[in-house]
C-alpha cells in the first residue's frame, strides 16, 4: 500500500495502521501515508459521487512534531500548517501521517524549503489517490517564530451557558429546529462540548465547534443538545463536521452556513475541518487553549 497507488481509493479504515502495533521507521518513507476515500461516508449523508458538493472548505492540520537532518547531520525542527481541500477524493489517516512524519527524523534534506516541497508532493499524491490532481498547502514555521503562534478561543455566543437536559449521545438531527416563519438573523454560535470517537479505535476525540449562519433563527438549546449527541458517535473529524453541516443545512434551511471545528491534538497532530456554503477565506489556523 503506497501513497502513489491509485488502488488506495478502495482502502477501508480497518486496513489503516490505526489500532495496530506499528514499526517507527525513521528514514523517509512516503509509502506510509494511508489515504481513505471520502465518498463512503458522504454517501451516508446523501451525497453521491456525481453530485456537486453543497459546501466548500478544507481540513486545516497542524503538525507539532516535525524534524529532519541538515546536510551536516544536525537535527532541525519546525511546525507545519497543512491545508487539505475538501474536494480531494481522500483524507489521510492521521496515524499514518504521524508515521510518515517520523520517517523524516533521520532523513537528510538540503533545507526547510526541500522539506516543504516533499510534504506538499507526497500529501498531494495521497489525497488524490495517487495522481496528485489536488494540491495540499504546506507552511513551515521555524523555531524563531514559535513564540508568535497565537492561542485564541473560537468566537461566538457560547451555547454551553445553557442549562439543558441531554438524553441523546448518538447524532440526533431531529433535535434541530429553526424559526422558519420569522425574519432571518445572522449569528455566530460556539461550543466546547463536541466529543466523538475515532471510527476505528473508539478513542475519544475532543473538540470545539463554531457555527456561523444567516437565515431562520436556530433554536440554541436544540443545537447544543444536537452537538452533545455526537458524544458516543464513531467517525473521523472530517466526517463529523460534514455531518453537522448537512444536518443543519437540511433541517434549519439557512441561507448561508459555515461549520468549523478544532479538535485537540493526538500524536502531535491536530485536525480542524472547515465547511462553508459560500466562497470565503479559510479561518486562520490558530489553536485553542486545549490544543
């Protein structure tokens, strides 16, 4: 199984390194990247392969554990911001991404620019199913800029202030309601109570979520109860955000909608999916305090 093998489009999450004992290769090994096709989970949401997606956006990754050797054998370190377009056929399974990054540890590169180009090439091939038809954005942050990295919570009205009774712990879109017969509003809402579980291992994934919309006013108590209902749900981060987007889009009928989640890191990586119904700039990849 390699990042350049088009057959990866048929790979299932159960075939990934998740939940398995893995050798930690410390020499450059792009074949460690394990793509998983997006379409299977999108099919569950009623999105067929020939449909135009009802959203735009990207998955914003941060790699906190990135190192390589310079030509004199001296270790170098950096952080990386990685942008994967949501239109790509595949996601990259996060443990395979970690193993791939580890494979750079004892590999020699001329400079940071060479590392950046290597990451962009290998990840673009992986998310495209081997053909590099979609391009990944890669920004390296050198140690001189580490102290410039910001910590900021998601903006918006805090849904967690509401004293609600929660009885659903698997996704319950029927909890979503909006005042469709009243004048439309524009709101930004947020919660730190998003939790789901890894699709393969069942390990908990903790996140914060921000919802911006214009349209019929969404019932805040119902929205919070809906977000809490992901608590025992097994799905990857990207899939959870698309499910949240589609449920709100279909049940609350907003004119405009964006959903942005920031998940706590695991294995030196965090994943922060953003989906929007209209063209706009991507949010800044600024971590929250829990990340």
